[in-house]
């Protein structure tokens, strides 16, 4: 996490409280134009369509590599064209899925934590009410008894 993102997290915590911070929103809010462009390119490259396109592009040069019958050229084609182009897309697909899962999990964790926090606050309020009721009852039990008025019986 970059310093810019950490600063944004602290800003959100100060504004909303630690239990109310959605890190996915913080990340989105603190992204620069360059971050958004990089994210768009990564999302585009990490699709099955792009993997198929890169496979076709790499296969265009396969016949000429095979025609040379040179193991160095064939290994160079495999490593330079095929693996780099095709494997890149499949790795990116995996990363995109993993990232989406992590974001969904973080959002679920946030909601669970918010619900837990709300329940704990409700329990805390009930405990405070019970403590106040017990203290009020103790005050009535430990208060000095009220003096009874002496009444004059009969006449003098």
C-alpha cells in the first residue's frame, strides 16, 4: 500500500471511525489518473478474449520460426512470443479473479464488523441502563429513612 493510500485510510478513519471504513472505497477515492489508466489496461489484458488474441498473434510467427529449424530460434519464439504474450493474459485473468474475490471478501468483512459493532453498542447501552437501574435501587436502599412526624395524642 502506497503512502498516498495510507494517508487516505487515516483520513477516512478520522471522518467515519475505524469501524466504518471501506478500504475498497478508500482505494477508489485515492486513485490517480495514472492508477485508473493502469487499472483499465490491466482489466483489458486480463480477459479471455485478450488471451485468445495474443495466442493468435504469437501463432502468426510460428511457421517462420519452425522453418528455420534452429532450436535457438524455436526456443526464442516459445519464450519471447508464446509464453510472454499468452501466459501474461492468463496470469492477469487469475490476478483479476483473485483481486475481485479479495475485494468482495473485504466488503463482506466490513459489513460483518459493522453489524458486530452495532450489536456491541446495543449491548453496551443495555448494560449502562442496567447499571443505572442497579445504582438507583442501591440509592433507595442506602438512603437514610425518612423521619416520621410525631403526632400528639390526646390533648394536654
